[in-house]
């Protein structure tokens, strides 16, 4: 199981969205931490400065990095799909 590490920016993003959506995002992240094989809602980003991957949860996106050697998922940012990139 991978550990989830949230940046301050990601925590701020989670707090700014509706509680129901934040709970869905947390559930998806916990599932990803338990089963780190990527699913259809995870995509590798090209030419993004801060993150390597994105997780799609409804209208929200989670930008993150995956460190296999440390078994860590670093959550970089969380936000609405129109504002995240």
C-alpha cells in the first residue's frame, strides 16, 4: 500500500470544494493507494511542470506524482477541471 502525502496547495484545494466531492476524491485516492495500478481515470501528463499524473473524479482533477521506490503518492493539487491546469 502506498502512502498519501498532500502538499499545502492540495489540502487548500480539497477544503475549497464541496464536502461531498472532497469525500469522493479522498475515496478514489485511498483506492489508488491500495491498488496503485493505474485505471482509466488516471492519465500521464505531458509537459506539466508540477505533476506527472492526473486522477479524474467527476468535474475535479487531482494532480500527483508517484514514487515507486518509496511507495508514495504525492498529491500536488486538487481543483475543478477548468481551473486546475
